C-alpha cells in the first residue's frame, strides 16, 4: 500500500485478530434488516441483487452473485479470478509468510458472514474516471457499513477490481492508492493496492510478496488498532490513528509523539 507504511491485512494480511461471533451483515444501505449481500431470504421474500448496491459509477457485487453469473459478461472473468484468489491465497497460510496463520486473517470470516464485496468501476482507466470511482468507493463503503455493528464493520471488505489497468506495470495503481490514502485514513479506513507485479515486501519476510493479485485492485476495510506499524511513516496518518484510538492523549502531546516517530 504505497510504501512500507501502507502494508496491513488489507494489503495481504500480516496481523491476526479475533473474528468470531459476528452476526449476519445488513448490507442494504439505509434499510434496517436487509439481508446480507448475496444471501437469499426466506421463501416469498425479496432477494438482494446487483442493482441494490452501487450506482452509475461503481457496480458492486457479492461473491454469490459472481458465482451465479448475475454480473455483466465483461466483468465476470476478472471478478471470478479475484474471488478464486481470495479464497485460495488470502485465506491460506504460506511457507514464505514469516508467521503462522492465513495470509489475511480477515478474509475468511468476511466471506463467511457475507461481508466481502467486489466492485467494478463503470468508467474507463483515465485518471479522472478512476479518481471518481475511488471517491464513490469510499462513499459506498460507509453506506454499506451504516447498519452494521462494531464487529461486522471490522470485517466489511470492499475490493474495487480494475481489469483495464496494465497488469505489467503497477505504477498507475500505486499512484492512485497514494492519492486516495490521506482521505481514507482521515475517515477511519485503510485502502491498499494489489497488483500482479507489486514489489512491496511482506512485514515478516522481506522476500514475500503479499500484495500480488491476478488482477489489479484496491481493497478497503476499517482502520484497526493493529494498523499502527503501517501508519507511522507519515505524520498525517499517524495523527489520524492517534485521534481515533488514543483520544485521551492531549493534542500537544499527540503532536509531539507524531514528530518523534516520523523524525
């Protein structure tokens, strides 16, 4: 995620956490009691479909919608690639990871509770179109999280798949993530980039490449207390982190801590 400061679970998962005991998500924004993404209701009730999430800029799908071919044909292939990678790579351990456990401890519980969603921008790959899609990504994440409880919000994951980006050059995606990160962190969110040739090393093993995915994508999840190691290299990011997780620290002392850590 845009340098060593941006490598968290959203970027391949380096921290374990407690993820059990989470109730079903309510992912229809603004309507309490709606069913989790892709989950069928009881007989006679409505079923959430692709049209209930996203807008003209960003299409959002659940894993079950991808599996049931409820997505446009031009999106089906890349979405299936990412879903398969998520279920095989992210939820499993790896001999080069440098620690025990899955590559990303968040993915399996997120998938299990229907809190794992895939988005595709409707626009092309020009800079303005992608920046607009990223802005919509942040807005939609907050809409989807509004009816969730605290534990569910920690598991809500939204991947924006970018199949039109060059798979041999990660620089455009890296730049897109860097440009967006300040606003995301300020809103209490982490945004990370994954790319087929991403060179970012792992936290526990410098030779491991946890940010490599079959299709370029951006991943968004809630900012967590475990993310401190990925925010200390930027004073603005660290300040946002401390404001959220250490509200008891006086502002003057917080600013002093920021200056000491990043100096």
